[in-house]
């Protein structure tokens, strides 16, 4: 899908400029005309991303989940109070942050020009992902936009809370590892080599730590260009093949085979999918359409293939639980809940309950994993540093015996 920069006249006669995503130039023009714009200039957008030195290192020039949550919370409150979409956007834009303010300004112009809110949001994929656009579109189609925005806000809040919790919990282990690396580097790179000359000409072989540190230093001095090139090539290969279907499938299968990682990945994936499905179904979206809109949200390829198969089964008259059969080995209780919800015709509330269950369990698993990981890292680092110190002290004592 290409990106086109355009200039056009709005219904009020004002000139508007911006970018739009479409497969061809003709479709881009048709999309803009559907929004009530008269295009007089359109061309492929050639501007690349901002230079590294012009970017905000603190991320204030990017729209993140926290900014989306703040916008949706205020926007939903205003809609619930009876304000129209354009008035709610106008009031919300005044309080928006640096990254979101120009986006909301363009949304307001498009809505005032006759475009729907979902179509206006779709013009800013960096700020509003596809799942948000699909959910808002469903709310507009069913007249439940207020409820949909409220449910979407809760979903984003919980996802952002899990990410923040994981990031904050990893700070202490990361500091421990950095301090350990610095200490080991100081011992091996400075203290141990300083003791090596004391053993020369003594007739006694240096201790293992002295020999290992010398060999490591000599190897790094001789091979550092090749090592650096290898690391760079590995990083480039990962960047190049990360999104390829074959490599993505390999990563997905590996993540579902690791004992500790599997539960966290399944919890995150199914929590997000069940939450979005519940939101769409409670907005009266048909189940096949809801599954089709949810499938691209799956980060794990195995889960995405299961959703694709479920979509095919639903179009053939099957059930959602049977279509998700390949996930039974990872989440049997969730599939049993879905089957029960389909039997009693309460699939939306059941999926909302399943989402809460997965979100709670994922947070608990992360807490347990980090509670076990931190002392293990502490013990491993203490043992490593203690072993090095004992070895060095043994070398110093042996040097003292040689001097006598």
C-alpha cells in the first residue's frame, strides 16, 4: 500500500494538505473525494522518516498507548455527556499532547468535512492501529460508539499496565547484570593482567584465571574486527528476516515450546484477542466479521493461523470454539468457555470474562517469574564475582610465596 501527499479544497473552500494511504493513485483520489475533498494535487509521498538527530529521544514525538488511553478516556467521557463527535474532538484536541495534537486537528477537519471518525482515524495508522479503527467503525455502524470507546479504553489501559509493570520489574535485574559486567570487566581486564608479569621467569605456571584472561585479551585484540562484523551481520540478518513468514513461524513455534515463555505469550495474545472480540460482539458485529478484524492483531503466527482457520470455519457454518481447535493444547479452558458461551448465546460477555482471566493470570505469572529471576541472577552474579576474587587472591598469595 502506497502513501500519497495531496492538496485539496474542503467543502468550506479552505485548502487542506496531508497524506493518505491507498493501493493506487486513483483509489487515493476516490477516497479523498468520498470525504468531500476536491483534489488538485496528489503525488507519491517521498519524505522518509525524520533524521535520527531530529527525533525526540524521549518519545514525545510518537503516539504511544498512554497518549491513546488519555485521548480515548476524555473523548469517551465527552461523548457520553451528549456532545457530538466534532465538539468532542475539538475539546479533546485542546488538552492533547505534543504528538497527538496535530493528529486530532486533522481528525477534526476530516470529520467536519463529512468523513466518519473511523475513516479519519484510518488516515493516521501510526497513531491509530487497525484494531482501533475497526472497533470504532463497528461502533459507528451499530450506534454503540460510546460503549465501544469505553471498552477500547479499558483494553488499552490493561495492555499498557502489563507493559509498564514488566518494564519496571526488569529495572533491578538489569542494573544487577550491568554492575556485574562492569565488575567482571574490571577484574579480568585490569587487575588480572597486572598480575601476569609477576609469574614470568618464576618457573611456575600462572593460575588458570591469569591464563584465561590473557587468552581472552589476546583473542579480542586480534579478532575484534571480525567479531564486530559478525555482530553487525547478525543484527542486519535479524532485521531483514524478522518479519518473513518462515522466520516468524519459527519464532512463534519456539515461543510456544519454551516452558516459562509459553504461558506468558499465550496469556498476552489471548487476553488481547478475547478483549477485542468481546468489544466487537457487544457492538453487535457478526462473529465472522469480528474474527476477520481481530486476526491481524495476533502477534504470534500460530495464533493468527488459528484465527484465520476459525474465520473459514465460521463462514462454513462451524463454531468459533471448533475453529480455534489448534489452540486447545495451550488454552483448553478458554476454548471450553467459548464453547459454553456459544451454546447459551452469550459469547460477548464470556469473551470479556476470558480476557480478564488471561490478563490477571499473565500479570501473576510475570510477577512469579521475576520474583524467581531476581534471586537467581543475584546468586549467579555473586558466585561469579566471588569465584574471580578468590582466584585473584589465590594468585596474589602464590606471588607472595614466590617472593619468599
